[in-house]
C-alpha cells in the first residue's frame, strides 16, 4: 500500500440550519439544482445538493443548542466558497443574485483573485470566488 502524504479533496460540506424548509427552498433557488438526498437519520434530517464534484448538505437537528444567527467570529466555520472560472462568471452571478433579491457585497478584487460574498437565511457566509486573471 502506497503511503499517503497529502489529504484528499473535500467531498462534502454540511451546514446546520435553523429551518430546513426555508433553507431547502433558498439553496434550491440559489444553486439552481434540486437535492439528491433528503433523509431523516434519527438524530438529524439532512438534505444534500450536488455542487460540482462536491456535495453540500443541510442538517436539521431537532435539539439545536441555540438558534442565534451564524457568526464567523465564533470558533468553527468562517465561510463556504464556490469556485468560478473567471471574473466574468462572478459578474453573471452578481446579476443572478440581484434577480433573486439576495443582498451581496459586490465583487471585490484582490491580487489572489476576486470574490462575491453573500449570506444564507441563517446568516452563514457564502462566497463565489474566481482566480486572478
């Protein structure tokens, strides 16, 4: 067996949400795809969306510890970023978010690439990111 020296690619990310019905509708609208799985596991319900070669899951726990909106300044997740091929694709996404009535921070350019930030119904920070051109 060959020795593994680097960690493999991320296969999925799961986000805990406060209202699974609201989040499912919002993510379906924004991602433009329907879930491939909706399952109640007992401890939680999860809905999973295909996003490129990765899966994005929404978890609904009946016994949430608290229902405060997401805050990236707490330990844990800071944000989830989705990759775009180029800045032109970011421009198209900014227009799509505008059409959907989703507030965003506009495209921000930096030496390492360009990003477009927005938030989901639980205030979870999301970003679309393109490499520098």
